[in-house]
C-alpha cells in the first residue's frame, strides 16, 4: 500500500483510550514502524504543529491525512472534550475518520474490539 505520495510510507493513525490500551498502542506503533509505516498516536510528540488550543484540530488533521485509521476499543471510554461534552475524544476522532472516508475515501477504517467487550 502506497502512502500519500509516490514512495512515501503509508500513514496510520491509532485511535483508542490511552490509559487502558497503552501497552497495545505502543506495541502496534513499534510493529507498524518496523514494517515501514508512519504511525501517529496522541501521546507521541510527533506532530509538526505546536500542541495547544488547536490540539483537537491538529489531531483531526492528522486523522484526515492518514491512509489508515485503526480504532482499538477496550473497556474504558475516552476523556470528554470541550468541543462536545457528550462525546469523548476517541468518539470524535472516529467520527472525523468516518466523515473523511465518506468524503475522500480515506482513511480506511480498521476497528478492533476486545472480544469480551459488550
């Protein structure tokens, strides 16, 4: 799978709660990096923009520019956000990925749900 431009690696955004899935996120980040993918996670300071008041939009831009959006669903709900206090940042990120996919055909959505989660 080619990335955004000829010869560029595929870009992957990993969305999930951080607290309960940190080990899985880190392992996936490492494994995909070993395979040559560019991987983006919120807890890594790999953004080319300074984090601050526009942090959510920076995250959403990163989602829209990705080729793949991997959503990991575990037991916890993500932190609530100021943009819409009824939604978590994880939910907002998924919604952004879904709308971007509908509009532009990317990122491809790859959801993974723990087997024992209702």
